[in-house]
């Protein structure tokens, strides 16, 4: 399915700059080298090429950079040429032109369900000992798998949900995924045996992956480049803080009213949020909105020749073919785009370290420090506080740093400008493993290892957010599919790697076991330097055609 939302050619960009136009377009390399069979209105979101007035005073350069990035060019309707786009550059139906209150409101809805879903991934873990008694399970690996299977659903779901959202729209796919997630919480709560519980957790994870996958697409739909750092920070609260908050709530619920109520609480919370989304959410994917507008105008005007400016060749492609193209996009990005694959693997390593970290916390604080099941969940607050610190630092600084780097680059923005922040934050990751590992090994007061978890939370947030924003900026039209590649990879590792945790720590002990993880994290510290220095070269050298 060919896309009309392509990068402007060098000539077109020069003409646009000369006439005072600049904007934002799909940075996907797959689109940068192609032209449609028929000319399509190029007054569309131009890419990240930024025009800076050469005659501006030095003090005004940064303001000009921001103003230039903010100026957007969208495809407009030209019935003489049979092209349907927006009514004007300021068309209120265009999600990029929504009022700021509406934009942040839609993102808040997405962020709410994105918090509940990851919350469910770990909320069950402190209560697993009660499941062992109630369902007569003696195999520790099976019990661990009943927790981590949820992440396997996270690995499978995005590969289907992301491309579906680029075919049918964000709203319908998100709604279906949310209610699928809600329904399978009932299956978990009523499970008569461990097999039913595991299967229900798998399907719940597949539905819960919808918000994790579509959030990136929503940000690309609504926000210009200079606002995406803050938007990504808000949306990312859920995937990172949810798994930390889950054990805190799950421990007390399992201890007081029973493990089944963990799932009933999740069902109620997700049901309320999903109902709110059902009422207040709106479609934001431009290609789908203009496709619908094209169908309406074709019927009203009796013109079968009308085409969407975003999909000029759609009439030549069957629905089946469109589905085949869409469903293979996340895999295609992993296979043919080295930069996406490398970022996905790096993020998977960090997530794997996080979940290996998690495997020791309940046993250490219950058995060694005498915490109850409910209180042991509070030990996760160390990582949680680190997440919050990283969130605040990134949200407050990244968009400003991007403007500065764009200014230094002669007014030309590149997605890789998001990545230098990772270099500093990655240095914090190894610290926690040595701090936490040896303080619990030597039985130091419980507050010390909890504080020792904070650097990892800070570092992980500072790695996760730049990668997410980079992917959104680089693959705007297909941000959901690109993000699905990352989500699937890290979730697969997060589901499998913790199963090795008990054997690792029983063999090496808490001190050397965590030190091993620390050395692994230390070995990966230079990786972000490579991404920052060579990322653009790799991205441009290996373009990926996502339209066919």
C-alpha cells in the first residue's frame, strides 16, 4: 500500500524553505526514495528539515528553530486532481491541530490504561505463594511461569495490534484490545487450576499490549517534534512505574482478601478506564481519517476517482493484501533495519536485567528481613523513585536539548538528537547491582538496599525514553509498528529470562549473582555512544520499504 506521506525531495524542501514553509513529515527511510505514480500535493507534513532565517539575530535563533519545527505542512484537498486531504493547514479535524487541552486529555486516557496494564503484569507476583497453596502447585518453575507468561502476551500482541491500528485506526483497535484485557481478568480470577490461570494470563497480556503499542502512534499523530519528549515521558509512566507499583498493591491484596481479588481489582480498574476511553477517545490516525473522508466525498460527489493524499494507490490494493503488508511491518523492521534491531536488543537486555532484579526482592525482604507479603512490595519503591526522577529529568530537558542541537546543526533536526541523553543515564544502570547485591549479601539494614535500587530506576528511564521518542520521530506514520518491534523483543526476554533467576542466585549467591548482572550492565554502557555517533549513518544506509 503506497503512502503519499513521503519525505519531500531536496528540491521541494528548498522551494518550501524559500517560500517560508517548513514542517514535519515521515522520516521513514523507506519513503524517502520513492515517488507515487501520480503527483500528490506536497503541502504535507514535511520532515524534520527545519528552516532557520539566516538573517535572524543570534539571540533569536533558538526561537526561530522552535517556530520552524512547529510549522507543519499537511496535504490539502485538490478535487481538480482527484486528491482528498485536509480542508486547510488549520483544519480543526486534523489531530495535529487539536486544542492542547484535547491533545493532553487524549494522551492522559492512553496513559491511564497504559498504567493499569503493566500494573497487572507484576501485581500478581507477591500473591503467587497463596496460589501454590490454593491450586496445589509445587513446581517453582510453573509458579514463576504463571507470572512471566503475561509478558509473553506482550510479545505476541503488538505484532498484530500495531499494524491493525495502521489499517483500521487507533480507536477501534485500542477499544477491542482493552476489553479483551478486561474479560481475561475474569478468567484469571475464576481459574480452577494453574493451567487455566496461565492461559488466561497469556490472553490478558495480549490484550493489555494494545496501549503499550498504540501509545507511540498516538504521540506521532498528535504532537509536533518539539513536544514529543514530554509527551513520551507522560505516556511512559505506565510501562515503567506500573510494574513497580503492582507488587506493592498486590502484596497487601493477596495477604488480606486473597489472591483472586488481585485480578478482580485489575478488572474493575481497567473496566472503568476502558469505559472512559470508549466515551471520550477519538480517532487520531490521519491516514484513516482522510480515507473515511475520501469515501464520503466519493459517495456525495459521485466521483470514484478520488484518492486519499495519504494513500494514493489504496484502490489498487485489496484488503487482504493490505493486511499482509501491515502485519509483517514489525518483523520487517527487526529483520531489515539494523538500528531498530540493535535498539530493540539493547532495550531487551535492560528489561531482562530489571526482571532478574525483581526475582530476588520478595524472598530477600520476606525471608532475610522478615517483611510480610504486603510489606515486601514496598521494597520496589526504590526503583519506583528512580523511575520518577528519570521521568522528571528527561521530560524537563530533552525537548530543550533537541532544540539546541538542531540550532548547532544549522537548523536541521535529526532523530538521533534524542539519543545522547542515553550516554549519561546508562552509567547509572550497573551501580544498583553492586550496591543492592552486596548490602543484602552482608545483611545491611533494609533501607540501604532499597536506596541502592534507585540508580537503576533512574538509568532505565533515561534509556527507555530516548529510544521510544527516537522511534516515534524516525517512523512517524508507522510509529506503532516500529514500537511494536521494541515491545515484542523486550517482553519476550522479560518473560523468559527471569526463569533463570532462582538458579543463578542459588549458585552464585546474592553478592556475586548481582555483581554478574552489574558487569553485564557495565559492558553495555558504551553502547549508547555508538547509537549517537553512528545511528544516522546506519538508518540511512539500510532503508526499509514498509509500504509493500
